[in-house]
C-alpha cells in the first residue's frame, strides 16, 4: 500500500529526471588543458579526465581500474578491462578502448608517479608545486572524481553553473552524447558504455543535439 501511494504521489508531481552535465570532447579538452603538467596531481587529473571520457566509466569503475589490465594496441592506444560495474556485479567485465592521446596522458602520469601495478588512479599527497610528492598506494575515492572535475572547471574560468553541474557521471554522459552526434547507433553506444538496455542509453543522450542531414 505504501509503494502504491508513493507511485501515485510521483505521478501527480511530474518532473524531468535531473541529469549531470555532459562532459563532451570540447569541455574535456578545456579541463585537461587547465590541469598543470608540472606536478603529480595535475598529471593524475589529466589522465583521470582522459581515461574517464574514453572508457565511459562510472566513477566507481574509473577508480577501480588496474594497471595490469591495460593491453597496448599497435596504433598507440590501448584496451583496459573494466572489471566490475553497476550492471555487472559478478566481475565478468568489459573492455574499454583508450585513444593514443589518452595513453600519452596516462603514461606521463604513471612515469611521474613511478607506479607499475595496482590501482591506475591514486591519491596524491603533495603540498608543493612540482613532480615531488607522495603517492598513496590505495585507489582514489570515487567522491574525489567529482571534486577533480569541479576544480578543473573553476580553474578554467568556466561559469559556476557548469562547474556545479559536473559530477563523476559527466564523462560517461558526455562521451555517449558525442557518440550519438557522430552518428553511432544505440547498439554501439550501449556496448561501449556497458549498458544493459538501449532504453537507458536513450535517457543519457536525450540532451544531445542530433543534426539531421
């Protein structure tokens, strides 16, 4: 009876579902460019944004990526295994593709951090500008992904509503929207992002401006 009453109340007060701002390719570039390239945290954040966009990972999946699950490709890119996901709790995983430019950001971070295995993205404990700093051995907290995006947006001088609208889901949404704009069909996007239903994908790309030729 309680469930029925709640459903009736929700139907009576209709509203569009709130969605995080999509971090598209242009916004991705702006955020990466504003991350300092002369410090561990900046290099880490560049890699985080680039990998998050390419892989269409949720924030919990992104911080769960492991270095040993990277597989180099002949074109300079790579594949990486996303082991666990919201829709795949048993760890069967899916493979995500990383572009050559993203691998450049990732290699720069891994070389500076001197890490060769374990979590791909880790907390940086450093109080001074420069490569020197301390790398935590554990994976980043998913909440830190949100903070990283908002900080980068504010550093880039973007409007506050843009910074406030960014979340750990923004890279996943923006990449899906860009794929839609590029003419990819729902099946391709569904597979790329590890969704279980094209209907769910439709909700993510509803804000994308699809040009009809």
